[in-house]
C-alpha cells in the first residue's frame, strides 16, 4: 500500500499529456474593466484542466478552480481569469507593486516567448488589483523590471475576476507567421497559504518555464515599434544641520528603443538618484570591503544577463569606487579624510536581447564624472583637496548561449578605462551550467581572468571553480572546488573582497515533500568545508555545518543549525600584513529562527545564534533578533525589527580611529567587547493599488571598547604588551561609539501606467565619538546634536509610448 501511495503522488508529475490553450483573434475592441463583457470572450476557449498544488502539499488537485481565456489582436494579448472562491473569504489585502511576499490572493502568468524554457516574462495581479511583473531567468524572477501593461479586477458571486492586457511592446519575440509560446499559470490563496498551477510543477524543481504548457493560435502578429521616452523633472530642498536650505533642479530622460523584435536599447541621460533609499551602514573593522544592495532602478531592471557570471557589481558605477583607485593620488604620510558625494553619472546604456537560436547578447556602458576628496597629512596636519577618481568609462559585454536540458554557456567581459595616470582594468569570465537526465544532475564550471594595466606593468590573476551534483529528488548532493590566485582582482567593476584562497566543499540534503505528522515540509542539509591559502599553499580552516527546516500545518516555520570547526583556524587576512597569520581557537556554535504564520494579523520572526571560541576561552559571540509584523488593516502594515549582536572578549586586529602615542612596535591586536544594536521600523500604507505612502527608519548603534592589547607573534599567538592605546589627548585611540540614523519617507502615485509622481523626505545623521559611556537615551540626545541632514524632493516622470501616440493619430485621422 505504501508503494501505491508513492506512485499516486508521483503520477501527476510523470504521466502528463501536453497542456494547450488556444488564443482567439478578435477585431472587437476590448475594454479592460475586469468584467469580460465583450462578445469575443464568449467565443474564447477556456482552460479545462484543474490546477495542481505546489504548496503547502504538492501534487493535489486545487479545491478552488481557476479558469483562463485568451484573446489577441494586432497590438496585445488579453487574459480573462476567473478565480472561483467564496466572496467573503477572498483576501482584501493591498500591497506595493511587485510585493510577491504580501499576504494577498494573486494570479500570475509565465510566458516563454522563445520556447527555450530559460527566459520569460511574469505578469501577476492580486485580488486587490495590484500589479506584479518581472523578467524570468531559469527559476528566478527579477521583480525590479516594471513593464507597462493594463489590468483590472472585479469581485463577483463566484469569486474574483481579473482582466489583463499585455501589449506586444512589453514582450520580446521572434518575427514569424505562427507564434507558439510556452505558458503556465499560478494562483495563490493567502488564507490557505496554497499555491497551485495550471501545468503541474515538480516540487523538487520549481521552474515554471521548464514545467509549462503551450499557448497556440497566435498568427500574423508583428513585433511593434518599441520606442518609449521617459522624461523626468525633479526639485530638491536640502539642509545640513542648521544651515539654510539649498535648492536644486534636475531634468533628464530615459529612452527605451526596440532595435528589432529581439533587442532593446535602454539609455539614461543625466539620471537623478537622489530619492534612492539610504544604505544600511555599519561599523566595519574587518579587513574586507562591505557589499551593499543596489537600489538605483536603472541598475536593477533588465540586468539578468549582466549578473549571470558574478563579475558585475553595478555600485562600482558612481557609488563604491575601489580603494586602490581612491589612493592613487595620495602622497606620503597622507590618508583620506573625506570623499565628495556621489559623482554625476553623465549617461548609461544597456543593449540586450536574444536571437532566434537562443544567443543572448548584452552590452552595458556608463560614463562617470570625476570626483574629488580630502587628504590629511598625519605628519604636518595639513589638509588638501585631491582628484580621487577621474573621468571613467565602464563597459560590460555578455554572450549567453542556451543549450539543451535547461543548460547554458556564458562569456562575460568587463572593462574600466580611466583618464590620466590611473590604472585600467579588464576581466573575462567563461561559465557554463550543464544539466543531465531531465535536470536530475548538473555540472557548473567557471574560469575568470583579471588584468590590471598599471603604468609600468600588467597584473594578471585568475579564478576557477567547478561544482557537480544531484539537484532533484528527495536526496540532493553536490561537491564544489574553487581557487583564486593572489593576483586575482575583479573589483573595478565587480565585487570580490578576498582572493588568494582555494577550497573544497561537499554537501548533502534530504527534502521531504509529503506531510509527516504536524509538518507539511521538512528539509535537512549537511555541509563540510576545507580551505587553504593559494600562496603559500597552507591550510587555513575546515568546518562542519548541519541545518534543518520545518514548516508546520499551521504554517509556522522553523530552522535550527549547528556548526563547528575541526581545528584551529589560521587567519592570514586579519593581521593586515602579508605572510603573517592569527590563530583563532577552534570554534563551535548553533542557533535557529522561527517565523509564524504571516496570514495572521500579528506574526513574529525571531532568531538566536551563539558561537564560542576554544574550550575554556571567554571569547563568545551572541546574536539575537526579534521582529513583529502587525497588519493594522488591509492597507496598513507595520514591521519592526530589533537585532542585537554581542562580541564578548573578541580578539582581532586593533584598528586606530586616532593616533595612539604609546603603541609598541609590531602588529597590534586587542581584546574588546562590541555591541551592535539595530532598530528598524517600516510603515506601509497602500492607499489604492496605484498610490502608496511608506516610512522606513533605521538606527544602528555600535559600541566598541578595548580591554587590553597584544603583539602578534610569528606563530600566530598573542603576547600582552602593556599598551594603553591612548592618543595625545589621553583618550582611547581605539574605542568608538558609532551611530547611523536614516529615515526614508515616500509618497508615490502612479498617475498612469509607467508615469509616476513622488514626494520624498530623507533624513540622516551619522556620528563617531570616543565617549562609550552614554546610556541609550543620552546617546540619542548626543546623536541628534550632531546635526541632521534633511532632503525634501518632488519628482515627476512621464512614460510616452511612441507606438501608442502613432496609433492614436491614425485613429483620429480615420474619423
């Protein structure tokens, strides 16, 4: 009987006939109002198949049916969707556009217009009429791509009805007589936490393009003129501390041009990123650069090709210049005391698309204005202005060929050209992803070469990695190997905080998709890592980690983990001196998190992690997190978060924040306590499905206090040296009280599809002081006395579709 049940469970995924849906051509004008009252809809074919669940329990017939009809004309596709449900039970939750994690009922369409089962488009609509869309690459959806299309939702006595109009200008497809596209539909019912789809999707390989049916019947359509102009105007009132407000005005334009049916050119001219949210700044005392999220819209939408090889980090363009560039013009005994704000991006463009034979081509280019900084001489105490970064051109080229079995091979090149005596850089990467036996097994490989063209020499480095394993079924596993030589550096247009390393890792996991007792999903995973330095080829560390995840029938989620090092760790990066290393005691730890059902008005996320170093060492790390989510109404969501990180008797390289006068020769280490408290509050009020008010405030407070100092010995151990760590004023040169408070408040109104009016208030204050004694309230008082920065801005951008304008002109002439 047990084997019979297993057979029945697998049946929906192994004996599927081809699902097809015919689109019917219409000459009738379709009014997108969510009612489907036109005569043409009565002639359209409706889906006959019942949807199959993917979550919480895969493979079951969805209890609430869904029906889809498709029409088309010379300009667009039209979808009419009836989601059957009890009208009193339908979610009335509003959310921001593209919020795929909201507790809302929604229906979505996956379209694969090139039939390669790797690249597609995603269009969704919630029961409250909020649009969701994005670009699909394999099983990932980039929801930063905001396409222009129409939709409307109505409620009726059978549930809710959605009507969508997707113009061909929002798609890319080859020009041919007959269009047969891969398609799939998915639906979420929030109160049940249930997701289902038209063509059943394997639970062990959730890919809505690989698992899809066919949309047939589309004939004699032509890719339209795809030319959109998006001009903008903006105005700012900025104030620093108690100074007068400074007024500024900006104007520019984005251009989107479809060169042919497959390729698109996006250009931004004199862009304005002043309304972008603040970065989550933290105190960094590590030897490595920090990576931040990209929030500038031009650099988040349509970037799938450029990010595929992992050597493109868009924040290098205008936000995070590499340290090696900034220090080029420093003189002896000088340090950087300040860098001007974000330099002007003159223009940026990206050209991308895919040929009929599955070759993806992408070209990115940007031109950045020079930027200046302040240099402080530690001997003479003089300050001067200097050129921190010159006029710079950034370029990226990508060739990505689709192969059989959802496989691909990708060649990516990035280059950076700088004016004057600054060095240039070039990086080339070749990576492949090959799947076998219906995506059951995989082999991924990547090889990268970096070149830095200095005035007198060229530095060449390389990176190589390979991974193979099993990615489907209950049991999954993989083995990985990577190495980077000591000269590999892709940081001019990429992000790689550390090189000179090699390592091998192996992992195995088991996934249980069927209900088991109180659980609807269980997974567990074991990972082993072994690492060495590349040059010299010496051992650094090895460790073991185990984790397990569970989702209950009440939709509460849990995760626990435990980890340990097999030996002491030999850290060659913490000393900041080539050839030296610091021995870290064997570490161990564990923890976990819990996330309660988000469907309830109040939900809780909480976590705790602990790490200990050595059997009898007082060196320990603690991490606590607590986050309530409160839905005050269908339109208002409040999320608060508190995170506390404590490093107790931590040992590491002693970073000076002022000049110490009693430091002994040698590499200075210290024992310290560090406490990081992060408080975050987010308020979202979705007024309508086109209007939203949001408030995001974050306070980060870090206190670093040293107890004692040591000299690093040649064998990696530490010896006390009696250093007090005081500067000339008698204050600690190493203790620090660091604060970062940011506020982002925005009102956004989508005036019409693609056009937006926004009012934004941004406020920030950052402080670094030596006094580590204040309590919380005294600290906040001192922080606000440091001087607030305030920015009030208004911005309006207008989407002008040239094809729509031409159609309107032709229609007017016919009258």
